[in-house]
C-alpha cells in the first residue's frame, strides 16, 4: 500500500507553529529576550530558537534590536528580540467588550441619540481621510456617484474594510468584506447608520444599505442610485426617482410636464405626491 508522505511534513509545520506561538508568548510575558535566554526557557538549542525567531521577524511578529545596556568588557552587544504590534495583535483583546460596556453606559445615560452622536464622532477622522482620497481620485473626471464609489472603495480598503465597487444597470454597489466593529454594531445599529450616512456624503447621493455583516450577512452591501442630472448645494437631483422617493407634480422634471393635465378645481389639494410609474397615460 502506498504511504502518504505529506503527513510528516504537516506534523512538522504544526510543531513549528506551536513553538513560535510559545516564543511569542514568552516575549509577551518576559519582555525582550536573547536567543540563548529563550532557548533556556524552552529547553531547546539556541540554533533552533534562532530559526523560529528568523521566521517571526520575517512575518513581522518580532524584531531584533541591540541591547540598551551596552556590553561591559569584551564581546559584542547582546541582540534581543522584541514583540511587535503585529505580534501582540495575535493575542486575545477585550476591545469589543470595552466598547460594548461604554456604549451601554452611554445608552442608559443619554438614550439612542447619545449613542448615535458617539458613532458619528468616531467616524469623523475616517470621513476626512476618505474624502481627501476620493476628491483626488475623481479630479478632472465627471465625479458621478458610481465613479466616486470606485475611489471610495480603494480608500476604505486602505482603512482595512476590504471594499470593492461595481457598476450596475441601475447605478452601482459598494461592498465591504470586513467590518472592524461588527460585534459592537450587532447590538448598536447606530454605528451602521452613521457609516451609511458617511458613504452617502462621500459618493454625493442618497444610498441604501442592503446588507450588513453585523446582522449576519456575509458582506456589507450598499446600493448607489444612478447618475445625477443636476446638483444643488449638498443635495442631488436624480434623473429618475429611486424607489421610495417620489417627484412632486408640476415640478417640471422629465415626463411630468408633458403628462400632467391642468387642474380643473382650484380647491384640489396638491400635497399628495405622484410618481410617473404609478400614472397610466390617457
């Protein structure tokens, strides 16, 4: 019977991974260490420890520095290995629990509006950075919402959201494949609402959130309506009203002007909005 040769290699890789995890744990617990000191703590040879340290340095989990206490007498200064921020991030953190505790306190003291204010404040820096990136990316172009969404996706990816944007027949779609605050947003949807408002401001039109990671979906999906016909101040007029936004009669936009018959009664109310899609031509 033919034997499978992959098993020993798989076992060796697993053993290496466990040893490197022990090395990082010792650096976290004891602080900077030399290869010889780590070898004594692990019960293996200094040469074996150096092999694991080299691998940790190559992946950015550790770094090598000269010892601060300069060598006394003869010999070279000791080289100590330090745990990097990336190495520390591999250990469990309680940031989500801390954020939840803080927001629960805010909600109890100030209600939902206070939580929303915290969410909006937390996104101020992100919006400023992404706004600068988007404006630079669309400089000299039309600046349509779908084009801005492409630039925004790149800016969000740089922020760790792993975002993509695509054009659709009815506009576009922005997808975020990672959410740094998903665990907290599952309890406090104000975070998702504030983020959606930021996306709308950055692409320059009203957007609609279709799915979120916080609610159990695979990705955060945001629908972006079609191209703009005109822009007034910070508000944009769409060529075709999106679902849920109806054009007022007599506004002079598109087919309304041709299809709307003059009113035969001076007392008929004009407050009820209509939509071209709901009107049957005579």
